[in-house]
């Protein structure tokens, strides 16, 4: 469902610099951007407003889903999970081969999952 998707491009934010998300304001469909490290939002407006030419066919994102995303992002950051996720992405970026002893299995699994999540077919 389209309400579950938010197509914002916030460059390449790492999870330790996590974009907490858009926090609902008192104006309909207006949200304040928040991040663990506010300086990463320097190139973005303080507030964003979602608009649509056709609310039935192209609804704006659900305020409830945005709130859930923001809460999950805060938990990931405060628990330290963001640092582990960042390491996985750094390892994927830095790696050109797989470790023959299986040490890179977690990285490969994550890379395959990312491709599947992006809708790319995975064949053996």
C-alpha cells in the first residue's frame, strides 16, 4: 500500500547518524525532521509537508507508520544497534571477495537480503 512508503532521499545516512524520521506537527501532513546528530539535516528543510494530486490513488504516508519508524530509529540508535548495522554496510562497501573460511557469510546474507528487498530476482 502506498501509505506505507516514503520516498525521501536523505543522501547516504548511516544508522549512527540516524534520521529519526518525520515527527508530526499540528498542521495536517506536516512533519519536523529529526536526527540523532542534527547537523546531518543541514541541507534539508526543518519541516516537510506531504502533498498529493490524488489522495485516493496516491495517498500521503500514514502518520502512524511515520511515528513507528521514528520510534524504531530512536531505539536502534540508543541501543547501539545502529553501530552494528553501520559496520555491516562498511564491510560490504570495503569487500571485494568473500572469505573462504565463511567469515563473510553474514555480510553475504545481508547483501542478498538487500537485493531481494529491492525487488531484484536472486537465482542460484
